[in-house]
C-alpha cells in the first residue's frame, strides 16, 4: 500500500508561520519623571530620549515584520498548492493502484511524484529564505543601531544637561584642581578653576565674541530638549544658534561640534567650545562658560560632566 500521508505531512510541516509581532507593547507613562527631576535638580531629557528611541525602534520593527508577511504567506500558499497537486495526482492513479497488472508501475509513479513534490517544497523554502534576507538585514541593523541604549545611564551620550545639571547642583563634591601651568592643557575629567591667560583670550576671535554675545542674550532661557531657537534651547541648540547669529554654521549635535581647531586651556578665547560626548558649552572669558542648563546659565570652566567623555576645547573658526 502506498503511503500518501507522509509526503503531504512533510510538505505541510514546511508551511511557515508569519513572524510574531514585536513584544515591545505599550510603554508605561513617564509623567512622574518631570516632578521628580524638579525635586532632585536634574533633567529628565535623557530618559525621554531613550523612551522615544525605544518607541521609534519598536515601530520600525513592526514595519519590517508587517512587510515580511506577504512573502511568507505567498510561500505558504505555494506549499499548500504543491501538497494539493500531489494528492490530486495520487487520486488519479488510484484506479491503477487497485489493478494487479498496473499497480507496480502506478506505485513507482506515485512514489516518484511524492519525492518530487517534497523536493519542490524544499526548493520553495530556499526561495523564501532569499526573499526574507533583506528583512533580516533590516532587523539586524535596527539591533545594531539600538545598542547604545544598553550603555549605562552614567556614560550614555546625550545632547542634554541631565548629568551637567547634577554636577552644577553639587559643586562641592567635585574636587578642584590647581590651574594649568602655562603651555599645559588642563587635565581631562577635572574642574578648571582659574581662567586662561587674559592676553591669550583677548579679542582675537570676532566671530567667537559675537557668538558669546548672542548666547548671553539668552541667559535665563529654559531648557527644551531639541530646542534651537530663542524660547527654549538644549546645549548644542544654544551653541549652534549662537554661532549662526555670528554667521558661522556648525553641526547641530554636541558630539559633532568638535570642529575647527582643537585648543588647549591656555589658548581659550571667547566662543571656543568645551565638547563632551553628549554635552557642549561655550567659553565666555574670565574663566566662565555659558551653557544650556535649566535655564541657560554661566558656570566656571570645567572638563568633567559626570561620566561623559571629554573631547577637548575646540575653536570652530580655527
């Protein structure tokens, strides 16, 4: 007796299921972050940035999964059709299988058709694998792009004053180091308490001085994540806007504002930028710098920003 069930079962087991939807689901509310930030003197923008990135990544994953449904369902339909065609062929040979004279040949034909049908199903799966390869690449890219989110909060780069606000609220906890010797750059990850040589920092940079004047006109402006216009600034929004008022275009994000010429502490002039991986401030002379905390404010020059990598002092016009 010819086994018709096994070939059909083998093909049916190859029918793929659509990819499951992402398990991100609906994120909880984070409204409590705002009053909590007011209590501790911090800024919740880092949290909101991660939440926004997570929601955006989840949406992209859902889009990729949704786009892959078509090829998967099409492959499933083709496999079902292959199984159905084999069953139809076997039924047409049923009469021959019941005749002792034709049964041996019919049995060979049905067995050969079963093997051919299973091979065709396997080939269709290979085609599906090729069709799904671009979707798999997109998902892998999303995973790679989201890896920075796994960085601990204490060192995650972010264009906001979330760490800087904490450092400004408790300056006594950060040890002040002696002023740099002439010709020597101030050490990284330290607080700088002495201004650079006044002769070095005097008006040799008109564009920088104009940028400082523009930035100072915004003192007291509240911090707004993504803000880049009067009424609300984030750190790099303030510096890029201020330089724009001076007729100089610089990149928008903090980590990309390490442009122009890198300078030492002793060389600082008005408008030079102190750049971290996720924060930026503008030197305003007399050992002070202006930055978009909450609000825009003046603070002593420092090279530490609670765990962020310091990229140095930069002169965009250099």
